[in-house]
């Protein structure tokens, strides 16, 4: 009876180990393919992160290339600035996919490079004050968050 019980315990333990390993392999494979995927799934109730049909029609009908240059401070930004910058990056990536590559974008950090700061100023992007509010402090820092769109020789 002891041999039979120990045999069952070994089989059960082996099954648990094999099942766990298979689960981890599937999880890693799903993660790998998800990072390579060019689509996002918007699970918000109001489809907050979904491109509207009107925008999709405009993007698919573009005849020429649209270049978007984003001037954004990348380091040590308050959470709301970081979130806005990341949302802009995600939106531009969606626009690029929906337009079939006609929308191209680059991010430049004027805070880290004087040449980028001068270029941003020439194009009308001004330095702004970022506020970071903590539990017992308020700090102010200068930073950039703006973009310029070039299309058919016109800049906005």
C-alpha cells in the first residue's frame, strides 16, 4: 500500500511539474507574439483608445506622407506629462498603422539637446512649466511637450 501511494504521489508530482512547465511555455509564447503584434485591443467601455471611423477614412485616403515631429521632455517628468507623452506615442503608432505607413513620426528631447531646443523654438514649440505635486512639496521644472505636423510642404 505504501508503494502504491508513493507511486501515485510521484505521478501526481510529475504531472504538476509538467503542467506548470507547459503553462509557462504557453505564457512566454503568448507574450512573445503579443509584443510582435501590430494591433492593440481597446477594452475600455467607451472605446477611448480606438481611432474613429472618420479618422480611419482620412488616414487610409492620405496621398502623401505626413511627418510628425514631437518635441517632448523624456526624463524626470511628472506623471501626467509622462502619461500624455505615452498616449501621444501610442496614438501616432496607431495612425501610422491605419495609414499604411503614410504617417511617420519622430520624438526629439529639447531638454537633452540644445540643437533640438533651438529647432523646437523656431517651429513654435515653447518651453512650459511642469508641476510635480508631492505629499509635502511642489516642484516646478521647465519642459517641452508639443508637436509639429508637416504635410505637402505645409507645417502646422
